[in-house]
C-alpha cells in the first residue's frame, strides 16, 4: 500500500533552485517507480522570501514546515543581502527553522567516495575509505545564547556580546543521539569542547561522561579539545567515528571535515528534533555547500549533495533504507563511470553540467531498479 508522505521543499537562493530541480526529477522517479508517494509543497525561503515578502522566513512557511513530515532545504544567502540587519538576512531563515522546529541534532557525515579519493586536498592514503560523522548541537550555544547584541559604552566605545550557554538537558540529549548513532557505526564517540578554558565546556565534558557511564558503557568514549580536534582532522581523520560537539565548534569542524572529502558539493546533512508523544519528529535536510553565488545560473553546480540530502530524508524520516541506498549507489556508479561536475573535476574525467549529472543519475536509477 502506498502512503503519502508530506514534504516541504524549500529551494532558497543561489544554486539551491538549480540543484533542487534535479532532485525533483528524482522524487518524481520515486513517485512513479517505488512504493512510497509524496505530497510535495514548495515554498520560498531566505533571500527569495525576503524579496517577495520582506521576510526571510514567513509565518506561513514556518507553519508549513511544522506540518510537514520532512523539509528538504536548498541553500540561503547571497552578497546582495549582506548589508541587511540580522533579522532580515537569509541566514535568519535557517536559524529560525532550526530553533522553531527544535532541530537540535545535526548530522554531518563526511564520506570519501572511492572515485573521488584524488579530489581531496589531503594525500589519498589519509582519506581513502574515510567515513566519519560530525554530530553538531544545533539549537543552543553561542548561536542563540542571551545576552547578545552590540551596545554603546559610556566612554563612546561599542561592545559586541554573545553568550555561550548549555544546560545539562541540552548536553545529555545530544550525547544520547551521538551514542545511539555510534552503536550503528564503529561504536566510537569523541566529545569535543574547550573544557580547559570554558565552564560550558567543563559542564559538557562532565555530562557526556555521566550519560556514557549510566547508559552507554559499551561505546568507546574519548574527549578532545576543539583546537586539537581541528588539527587531528587534517592529520589523521580516520581515527574518528562520531564526533559530538557544540553549535559553534560543530559549524567550524564540519566545514573542515567536509573539505577532507574533496568537495563540499557532495555532502548532505540532516537536522533532527526530538520524537514527540505521537511519534512525530521534525526534520530538515540540506546540503552543506550553501548558495555558491559565484556559480549561480551557469548550470555548473553539483546536484549530488542535495540529492544525498534527499536520500538521508528517506532514511531518517521515512525509514526507507533501501530507497536511500538506491540513490547512494546510483551516485557512486555515475562517479565511478567518470562523470564530474566542475567542483570535482579530475584529469581524464568527463566534465558535465548540473542537468547532465541529473540525467545520468536518473538513467542509473532506471538501470538499478530494472
Ligand atoms: C551552516 C552554516 C550556517 C551556520 C549559516 C548559514 C547560518 O554555516 O549550516 O553550517 O552557521 O550554522
Ligand atoms: Mg557552517
């Protein structure tokens, strides 16, 4: 029996709409060929929403996101919006969705495809077979902490203030997600903070240790300072399995981990909320790459990260593991066949456009499902 899954698609700005078109083709393919059916609604977000409605995230869009089973998000931002006040900026849309939907757990896998080992800026031996997961806390810490602002001092200077805060509850729930994920992987968690200089980091370490001891003693747990972690990620990334860390360190370390794989254009992410009493869980899926204003409209962008975000959506929101794998293996096949968008171009490979990459993946899906 086919059940209808409600998806909200928010392409956003920059290359978001271009790569989403390719994903929509794949979603149509699933609608036709597989057991599951999707109810899809599309909306504006970020700069696109600001241009039309004067706000990067309207109440309507937020309500649609609340009502959806999952949100597939493109990217937001662009240089034309850089001078707007914070609350009008495109980035406010993604921050607002994270906060309002309670998406506290951000999964950022960094996986090196065999075909792309040479695309990494690190030596092939260091990254071959790399498969790590950065788990970033997404609704707390310095991104949302109060007090914040820019104030005028009596002596005429100005002072900028942001606050790093974490409560035991926030730390414990992200730690549990980390341990649960590790159990399905290589059973290793590395918790990252700056307990040597920050009280919030000290609390982080104590709480993660307590959750480990009480609930997950069989998972291997280590602790690392964030600066050392940045260093270890480029020195020997394969030492890690799951890295669990706060909002700001997670932002930084996940960009670093993403680059190990050779292309930001390849990496998806999932942001998950808590499961409520009815068993519902808010979730949003987005590529890591952002809006890439420099290549907008050139039919050059790599649609794979957006597509792999859809695969994550199938896996985590709809429990469709086989369908997620079907997408992932089709992507691998196409890469193994030598097709590359500009961002992952290698000598001897065939450079293709966004649309041709989409065509190739659809052909591969046809083949694999035949
Ligand atoms: C990310 C981005 C966002 C963040 C921006 C766009 C607000 O860098 O998702 O990593 O800082 O969280
Ligand atoms: Mg970031």
